[in-house]
C-alpha cells in the first residue's frame, strides 16, 4: 500500500512539472538570444599590371553561414584599387547572434553595377576601356570564404575582407570576347579573398632606398608565412589560371617615394620578398623580372626571412637596394 501511495505521489509531481513547463511555454515568452555587433569592411592587395587603372566589383549581398546579413549597406559598386594599405570600404554593420560562424559569402552582380549600367564587375585600362570580368555571361556569382569566426555577446567585432586582385583576375587576351581580363576559376576566386578579424592583425611598413645602379622601377613586396616561399614555384605560376606568387599572404606596391605598407597581417611569423616587375616583351603586361637583394636600414634585430607580427602592432622595416637576382 505504501509503495502504491509513493508511486501515485511521483506521478502527480511529474504531471505538475509538465503542466508548469507547458504553461511557461504557452505564455509566448522565450529567452532572448544573446547578441553581438559586427562590422564588415573590404580592402585590396594590388595588381601587378600597370595598364590597369581600376577594378570594379558590384556586391549585392553578404551571407553568413548561408543566411542573408541584414546589416549589409545595400548594393554597391567598389573600385578595389581605391582601398589599399589599410584603407577600407564599409560593407555593413549590424547586430548578430552571439555564436561561432563558419563561412562568409559575397554575392556579386556580374550584369549591372549599382547605377544599373553594364557590366557589374569589370576592369578599366588606360584609355578608359572596360573589360567584363564575367566572360561566360553569368548573371551573378558568389565568393565563399570558409573560416570560423566568433561573434561575442555585447562585443563589437570588426572584420576585413582582403580582396587580392592579383589572384582574382586572369589575363585573358581573347579577341573573340573583346576582353583582356576575366575572373579566375571559382575555387581560385574563393581563395583570392582573405578574411581576418581586425583586432588580430598588425602591419609591416617601411621605405625602400633606391640604388642608381639597379633598375627597379616597379616593385611589389610580397609577405609569405615564414618558410613557405619557393622562387621556382611562385614565379612560374600555379593552378588553372597560372597565378604567380599564389601562396603569398599579402602584397603591396612600393610607391614612387619608396614607401610601402602591408596591412591586416594576422599574428605570426613572415618573410618578405621584394620583386621587380617589367614589361619585358612589350605585350602591355608586367612580368616578374627578378628579386632585389637588400640591406637593412635602422631596423636592428630584423630579419627579412623572420619577421614577427603581433596584433595591433606596426613593424618598421626599412631597406636599401644592393642588387637584383634575375629570374
């Protein structure tokens, strides 16, 4: 009899708990999802072709793990070459669920730009000629970057998409399509955009002092993860689109006054390579001529093959040209 009473009490208690849970669920109130704020910006690494005056891409949407990002500023056409050396273009800002995301997607309009003019993504060369980057006539395209990133509760996070034009565009030279440039393959295009959290990055900047005995008019500085540079492989070009210096993390052009800046490098150890470009066969396209040999100026304790970059730190590397090793 005692066992039966005990069993009845247990059943009654369980029934009461279920009823209470149902009541709480039916009142229409659910726990609020924790939120954080995120800003997305775009920057660019340069193209090694002196004939290119501008590179425009038209972004129509941002997706986070496949879902539309409501904070996107709206369809915009961006000249990537206007945002280099740490300068960025705001793509959007807004509130997000606080969680870990695994990918971010840029949706591009190939047909029309933000003003409704055709095409949507294109290169302009000296003289103002437009080269449609979508030679196969697709209406839209996506660039998918797969990389985990976290939005934390009540924290504003800033992210940068580094669109490396040099890796994203291939020299076509096809008279039948009337365009000299096109986007690389989809897989290569996905790899051409680097995605970083701004607070986790630092810069390398400095000056290059000329040498009257060395012809080095067009210099691009490439940053590689320490120990990953192989001249024979990088110079020859890789992949279906024959991308040179494909494994470089980032790159920048040395200005006429000798200054350069590599922005948004994630924490880690890097090596720098200063490559001279020249139109060696007069086809209008720049080719890698050779690598500069250098001596360090006022950069004590710095090794060009072992440069440590920390978050929110700018490393100064000043060099003087001593010679060139031709490829």
